[in-house]
C-alpha cells in the first residue's frame, strides 16, 4: 500500500514538472543554417540547455541529428557566454546539449559551479530520448556520432570525460590541461586531470585556441604536442582567451567548429577540406593557423 502511494506521488510530481512552462528563446533569428534553431529547457533534463532545430520533421532514423555536448568556461553553470555559438551550430543540423541553466539574457550567471558529470548526463539524456517512443526526439538523434566539447574549464571537463566510449570526437576550445608548474594558476574548483589523461583519448581531437594572447595557449599547445596515438590538430585565431563566441552567430570560431563537426560527425568530405592537406582551407583563411600530428593525415 505504501509503495503504491509513493509511486502515485512520484508520478504526480513528474506530471506536474512536465506541466510547468519551459523557458525557450529564438536566438539571432534561429541562426544562419538551413534548420532554424531554438534554445530551450527540457523538463526531463535539469540544469542543462538544449539547442536544436525548431522543426524536427526533416530528421529521422535515416537522417538523425548528430550530437554536441558542451561545457562552459569558468565552470559556469549556464552557457550565457556561448549561446550564440551553440545556437549557430544547432542551425546546421545538430542537437547541442550544454551544461547549465538556460540564459534568457546575455549576462553573467551567478550561482554554483558546474560539474564534469553534467556532460555525462547530457550523453545519457540524448541516448534515452532517442530510445523513448514518447519523446519528440524518438529515433531522430544520431547516438553513434557524439562530440564532447568545452571552453576553458569546460575543456578540462571534456578531457576529464574523454575516455567515455560513447564519444566519437573531441573539441577543446581555449583550453588545455595544466602542467605541474602552472597548476597553481588554475581557478579553484576546476577539474585538474594530469597530463597522463591524454592517453585515454580514443577519438580525433581538435584544439581551437585564441593564439598566443590566450592564457590557455601554452597548455593547449603542450597537450597537442603530447598527443601521438590519435589524430590531432591545433588551430589558432589571435583573439585571446575569450574567443569569438559572443560575436554574431559565434564569429570565426563557429565556422571552424561547424566544419569539424560536419567532417567528423556527418562524414562530409567537403567539410574536411577545411583541415586536410598542406593547402587546407583553414591555412588560407585570414589570421588562422593550423598544426597537425602524424596521425591526422590518415583521417578520411
């Protein structure tokens, strides 16, 4: 009897949660991609923000949405600095699940820091949604193509989670693991994996850094030079640690990020030309530089 009452109470609470109005916002007219996006909360995923095409009818089991899970700079529990960048990615046919509460305004979030576990929760959620016949995302998510990514502290969170076998690509932005010599300069509360964590990488990885002016430049480039067992590249655009995320549609960083995702998650060889070969498109793009390890040339 008690069990029945408890079950009824849990179902009632779940129903109430589902009935609560969920916040949402159309950012920059939905982005420049052909699938106009929306930023929104999801009742089944607390403390996360989802960016996804407004119209899901073009997507199916035969044409599913690849996944980007994102961790924020400063371990902030809201993607308030990155929502233009993430929305732009979603508008090109992705579901993006960002750590933290939805930013209805472009203003700093004040609250507890995010955790590394929230990225794992993001992956768990997209897999569950894809398998749930009652979900609007049922059989519309490509759970075999998941990129884990993050900026600054979010990049450290991503590297902390890099061994997860469900991840098929890694994108580290304005970030890199601290050396023993400079670990003391890290902000309190940041995850601090040792450099040996890089050995757990099992997917291609890209570093998108802000040039020598970026406080994470030395750490990120040191990571890159230590990675020899998986394909890796390090790209730089001289804008410093803040990147271009808050520029319209995410600025230059979104151009490179989308090309990487299209290549790695959608297997678009045309997008791969941004990075492949001695005369890759990125090398001729104004102010960008790129370095690649020996394994990188084997990517198709």
